[in-house]
C-alpha cells in the first residue's frame, strides 16, 4: 500500500471527519449541486460569498445563536450554516437582565469558544454595547479583536443610518458586517421591547435604514420584531439577504436564540419563538433522578466503580 505523506493523510482525514458531520445526502435538493447552505456539502467554512450566492439562488437559510463550544458543535453537526454569538449571551448565558452590560472581553471569549467548537458554520460575533458607538475607529478596534483573537468570520452591529459610517470602515478594512435594524435590544433603555416599523413614517425609516446598511457594504441585515408585510417589502427591495426574528416568513433567513427555541429559557418567551424541545424539563428531570439515586444509594453501582 502506498504511504501517503503525513500532511496529505491529515488533510484527507480532516475532510472525511467534516463530511461525516454533514447532513445526510437525502437532505440535498437535486438542483443545488451540493452548494446549499443547509443540506449542501462543504469541507470548508461557509463564507459571506456563499451567503450572497444563496440570495441569488433564492435559497432560505437558518441561523442560530451559540455561546459555547459544545452547543455550537451540536448545531454545526446538524448543518446549521451560520451561527451568531449574539450579545443575547447577556440574558441567555451570563445571567444579566439585558444585553447592555455585556463586554467586549466577554464577547471575545465566547466567540473564540464557538469558533473552536465548529468546522463549517460561518461564525458572526456581536459587537456589544459601547464597543462601536463612539465611531468608526472604535468599531474597527473592537471588531479586529473579534476577528483576530476569536477567529470570527464576520461581526454584527446594531443600527441603520446611525451606524453606516462604522459599517463602511469595517467593510473597507476587510471585515464582513451583518447589520441589525428594527428592534435593537442594546437601545432597550430608550426604545423598550416594542414592535418597530408600524405606521407610515416608521416603515419609511426602516426602509431607509435597510438601504443605508446595504449601501455601506453590509453582507446581510437582521430585521427584529417588525411587521411581516414590511419585512417582506424590505427583503424585496434589497440585494443582500434579510435575517428575520419576529419578522414573519418573507425574509431570506430566520434566526432564533437557541435557549428559547430549545426550551431552556425560564419563564415567558416572545410570541415569535417556536419551541422545538423542552430542554429545561429534560435537564431538571435528569438532575432530580441523579439526586434521588445518590440520596437513595443507587448510584454509583458496581458498574460505575473502579477497583
Ligand atoms: O444577540 C442576539 O442574539 C441577536 C439576535 C436576536 C438576532 O442579536
């Protein structure tokens, strides 16, 4: 048998490992040539060029948040093509009440973990409140940390017209930017958590914001909590993809916060969330079973013991 050079052998093994984690071929559509963001095969990271190509093909795609390596690896193996290390980590992972207190150090640490846990997904890291509002230079300094130290493939920031100068400089510097308009949770103290874009004036402003971020060079834009008809209109008006959350079915992509959609979040979740599992109950049940086994002396058993 021919001996492969070590480097080639390693590359082949890495390729096989990545392929084995991809969705079953049955998920492939015959027409997509394996390029589909979800269900396609790819032995490399998804890039913003793949996202642009998906918009041209009229393909819808899913995005989930992730805040740690292990959860991210599960979503990567399930074929989720884009993961957002959202500053929703503030409420969903770090125990803050809002996203406002989240720091750039925290986002850098969480983003690096998600990058380490994944092989295929494009990782988008959120710029937290206070890390870009001073202006383009501050935005560039902060985004550079997420790209260089954490290894993210893109960053996200909030704001339409008000953030276009920041987006321009980041994009000019080679950093892909996902914008975020509509409800922008970092502005909770002035905006609250209310539907945005209702009424003629507000709808026209949302459309201006969407065009401003596209003109500034953003590769995609999140539309949060806006009327479905308006989100569909914005989607038709843009050549970059829209990513909806609470924005109806007319956007190019959909994003959900993973702890909401898997039922780990305690208490009420927003109406737009679909709960695909009840992890909170599963985990609490398992924790109670473990506690009862320990208290009752049925764990550990002989099979769990070493001699
Ligand atoms: O931080 C986050 O998770 C987000 C999503 C809600 C889009 O910004």
